[in-house]
């Protein structure tokens, strides 16, 4: 029996995915959460075979949890679910050694297949995501600069961004300055617009 943990902050989708997974004879959902911190704590405690993680959740993102699993070197395989075909997210997921990266509007049978495949040591990345990443123009931004810019999309002060990324205020300011210089812009809004148009974030 493949033990699955599900983290998805939308209640209806959380319930629907749980029911779909539970319909399979060889899969069982051992826990679920709508909060990233709760999900992280429970995944580290329960050590499921597969953690299916929403990329955007309160308190901790799916990528934060994937990073934690990777650093802790536990055997849990990670599948990221996202509505965002963003290069920065994808690159961070690869760096965290996730086994799957699927769009939320993918057919449910693709998720079921992906769960079985990652347990066998295979990887499953949505073809649309891969095409977008390969076709994107050359990205002058480093992975960390992309992360800072992604956090800037949701707004907030430099201090708030630094807290979310566990960096100092000065470091975030330096990253933003480097981003503006590389993209030839004066502020965050212009930088975000250019990065989105080129699928760098």
C-alpha cells in the first residue's frame, strides 16, 4: 500500500483529491492539511511514501516543505501541484529533488499514475511545463534573484520579503538592486512584468 500525504489549501480540492486517491486499491491517504506548517510537521513525523504538495499555501509553500524533506534526507517522494508554469518555481523544485511537478488542471488519472511512478524511482514533470522552461528566453537572473522577485509579486516591504526567505533586509535589497540592474529597470513592477513575459518567474 502506497501511503500518501496531501497538502492543499483549497478545501474542496483537498477533499476531491483525497477521495480520488482513496478510490485506488493500492493507495491510501494517511493525512492531509490546508496549512503549510502543519503539513511540514506531519510529513516529517509520518514520513509518507509520497507527499502531494500545493505550491502556494499559508505559512509554508510546497517548495519550502520539499526543501525540508530534501535536507532531512527522508525517503518521502514529493509531487508538486501548481497553477503556475513559472521557471523560478520549477528550477527550485528541481533543486529540491522533487519527483513530480504537475499542473492542477491535469486529469486526475495523471496524478494517480505519477504517485505510482515516483514510488518506483521515476519522475513525472508536466510536458507543458517542460516546454515552457525550454522555450523561455535566456534568463539573466540567478535562482536566488528569481526567488526574491517571486516573493515581490505578492507585495510587502523588503523586511517582509526577507523574513519569508530567511534573509537579512540588506541582502534582499542587494538582490533587488542586482535584478534592476540586469533588467535595466527602476523598480519592482517593471522587473516583475519583464520576468513574467519571459517566463523567468
